[in-house]
């Protein structure tokens, strides 16, 4: 038996932390549920129009796709089990979808338990994930417009 301290301090989450985690979980899981009910557009973008939303303003005004064009289509492919299709239409969308699949349940479990499931997110992790998502978004967009 080891006397080593736990890797993170165990403490109960404050009521507002639990509420924020619950709201995050509901938001992410709802977005994933909506994406699973959509049919991915064969054009690689425009799936969001099935929800009554207008076409991409950036694409309409400038004749090129914006960095987020294809994200709804990407999430729809991902939630329908087509990882390759998800990456193909918007790799950043696929990455964000995978993060939502991980983060949604984690936030829900943490909110329900009142303690961090698998520990609190570190600043290093949050900064690293943010940098990776931004870089993937920029690289993906440049490949699609060039």
C-alpha cells in the first residue's frame, strides 16, 4: 500500500461549477444528438440548412468556404459512424466532434458526482487542445481554399 497523495486534490465541486458542467454537458450532448439526426450533405457543406438556417454568408459573399464551412456536415458524418467522411469535409469539425463526444459525458458525470471525473482539466491540457484545434482549423481551411 502506498502513501502517495492522489494525483489531484479531491474536493467537492461548488454548486455553480456543477451547474456549469451540467450546462456544458447538455449543450454538447444536444449538439451531438442533433448532428446524429441530420443527413450529411453530399456537397461537403450545407447540412445546417436542414435545420432552417441560411447558407453560409461568407461563402455567399466571397465565393469561398469559411473556416467553419462543413462543420455540421462533419459532425453528422461522425455521429453516423463515417470518420473518414467527417475528416474529409472538415478535419477541424471532426476534431471538435470527437472532443464533444469525450467532453460531454465527462462533464455530465462530473456534474452528477459533484467531483471531477478523472481529475480537473489542467491549464496545460486546455491550452494544448486549443492550439491544436486552431492550427487544424487554419491548415484545413487553407487546403480547402487553395
